[in-house]
C-alpha cells in the first residue's frame, strides 16, 4: 500500500473549490507563489490552492521507493485524504502535468477538473529517455546538479522576454537534490502515453501552452485538447515553458475559466 513520505511540504492559501497545482521539473512549489496570492481572490474564499512539493523537491522527502509518477499521483490522493478533500481540480505544469495525467488515470473519481500546462500526453521518444538517463547518471555520479546549470536549464525554460526570471528559476534548479533529479528523470522516462486517459475524461479540462515554448511544441497542446472531450486550449503569447511564472495574469485567467466550468457542473 502506498504511503506518504514522512516529511511532506505543502503551500496552501484560500478556501473554496480545491485546486492542486503541481510544479515543473526540477523546480518546487515556490514557483506557484503568484497563484497562491491571486487565485483565492480578494476575500480569499474563491479557491483553496494547495501546492505540494513533489517527492525529493523543496521540503518533501524523496523516500526509498523506485521511480514512478504513479507513486507521486498516489501521494496526491493521500494528501487529499489528509486535507479532508474528496475531489479537486488538479493542475500541473510540465512534469506536474505528467503527474496530473497519472492522477487522472489512477484516481478519476477524485478529479473535478484537469489543467494541463506546458506538458504533453505522449510518452518519451527513445532519444528523450536516453537523455534523461544521461542526466540521471551524471548528477548521481557527481553528487551535484551543476550539470543542469551548465546546460542552462533555467534559461531554456523561459521565453526570450522572460529572461529577467532566470536567476529566480536558477535558484530553484540549484536547490534540487541530485537524488531527486535522477529519480524524477527516471520516473518521467517510464511514463506511458496518456492520450487514452484524456479521451476518457468526463470532467472540464483546460490546456495551456506557451507560444514560444522551446521544450514542448504547440502541436502537443493541440493534440491533448483534441483528445479530451470539450477541452479548452489557451495559447499564451510571448512566453516559453513556464507560463505560470512568465505570464501569471494570463495563466490565472485560464484557471478561473476552468474553475467556472467546474462550478457550473
């Protein structure tokens, strides 16, 4: 039986409709600071935002389990139990989107809405899996995530007009433990194609893409939007892979539209 790591870190704000936000690789839940501030609204009762650190990142322990995004999805179900939440809108950006899809596959009865941002439902190519293993081996051997900084992971995730955010993103990358980076890379490499999960969804779904995302082509967002019944696609102009950080206003607008659809039943 799955169990939560002994130490789990969750940022939370507001009351109202539960909304879980799952962070990108190799960042942590601090990337959601704008959403934690803004989405609950002026009175704080519009949305209950929960932003957990995923296994090994931020303040959450990695544990000794084998790499698996299914396990991270199960962590979320247990976290909802602990928070007294039956069903939630689950949103994820990049790696967080992979976890959201795993959650939709494993716990569809806990889902009231789905938000997929700067992510894809297709499995890795052989080349992508090989690159993930290269990174996993390197950071483990060196006991350092310097490789990610040397390969300009932070700058590569941001659009050309968002380079003022490089230092903030670099700090999150630098804080990621090597063991968590290797574990997450191997977990992402093993994930299955999830287009069938999207096709079977019966909850409101939103897909958000950055018009200048260099890591996930717009075609991937369009493919997800076609697969999920009634999905709404938002393409945020001028931003790259980290749309929630780069253009929080546009991102939050897409989230609020999704929440309105969820509320309307």
